[in-house]
């Protein structure tokens, strides 16, 4: 299966859940996902690696990261349980979203770092572009509700 250069992630319905208030500037950022092994481009905007482990064979220079968001990744136990099994994706998504809901402050800090970019690219190392945590994270981030104080014209 050929990978697209980047994938928008607003089409998922795997994860449903709470709306979390998040500071957002006037022009909100677009979230996309991309495999870390693909070449970086100027179109990527703010690049965040969302894996807890560093990708095999990837140098820091080639990764061209703006931030390594270990706190955005699933816990070691959840990641091991999931094992990228497509039959576990729905339950994994629910459990991962519960983890994300418990880390709201850390996620706010990460997104605030990227607020000047029109695009935030979430980078992952998994081989399967349709069965990975970055899809779930991207969908969850797009559902965040902006706070009124940061959304004024």
C-alpha cells in the first residue's frame, strides 16, 4: 500500500469523547499525520514525533523535529497490548483517548508551542497508516474546543 505524503485525520470515527477546552489562535492549525521515514518538507509546518520510543534507523538530523512529544504517546502497557492489531483498534482508541483526557495540561503546552504554525504534522513510525495511534491522536486533537479568551478577532 502506497503512503500519501501526509494524511488529514478529521475523518475518523473510532474515538468519541469529551470536549476539552484548548487555547487556540484566530487561525487554527491543521493537524496531519505522516510517517517519520518520509522526507520532511516545508509544508509540514511544526513537526512533532508522537512516539514514546525513538524510531529505528532515524537520525535526529533526518527527523528534522520541532518537538518530541513522548507525553502524547500511549503508555508502554497500552502500546504493547495493542501491538498494532486491527481487531483491537476500536478498544485501543477508547483506552488511548482516556489516557489523553488525563494529560490535558501537557497537551495544551505542546499545542501552544506550535500555535504560530498553520499546520502541525504528527509523526509516527508504525508501518500501517490505517492502524496506529497517530490517527487517533490527530482526530482527538481536532475535536478540542477553543477557549473563548484565545478565539477573539
